[in-house]
C-alpha cells in the first residue's frame, strides 16, 4: 500500500510540473505578436502577374482602385500603370474599402493578433485600429453613406 501511495504522489507531482512552469511565464512571454514571429524567418522575393482571392474597391471619383494581394494593400490608377503598395508587413491586410469621400480606407488586419477593423488615409499613412476584439473577430468593413460609421461582420461561435 505504501508503494502505491508513493507512486501516486510521484505521478501527481510530475503531472503538476508543466502547469507550474506555464504559470511562471510572464504576460510578455506568453503574448504572441504577429509582427514579431518567433523562430527563424527567410525573406523571399518574387513577382506575380495575377492573383486570386483578392478584394478590391474603386474610389468614389472613379480614378483609383485599392486591392489586396498576398496580405498587402495596393492602389492602382483605374487606367492602369504601376501599383503602389500602401500597407505591408508580416500582418495580413485585406478587404479594403474607400470612404465615401475617398480620403480614408477601412480594412481588415490581424496586426493586433486577431482580425480587427483598421483605418488609414488613402495614401497609406496614419494606420490605426478601429476595433480591438480578441475573441469574436471582425472582417468585411463597409462605410455608411455619410462616412461617419464603419460596419463590419462579427463572427459568433
């Protein structure tokens, strides 16, 4: 009986070790940052001439297209020419939508760790998170006709 008690105690202690170690992690160690991935990374350069699963919008004045490609956002003159990258990085930027006045773009990004709605100027400057959901993630932003509000789809599980 004593041997059984000793083995049970030892097994319980061994099972508790991983939980005790995990509890010692600080919030900074446990928090994942999409813009600072852990481990080795490799930079690869490549050229694409077409894309799939892309989202695009046309500016209200009809002069510019904004689109996502491979997680970055670009603008392109409606008559063609050179695409200009306005948002890039390790985080995913998708589903861009021009504001009704054409001065801002709403889009979905996981830069904060989960899909949220972000806003930036049409030239790509002053990007900032509009939402900060951590569980029920948001996507597909759309502007109200007066440009005062952005609505988005929220996922419930």
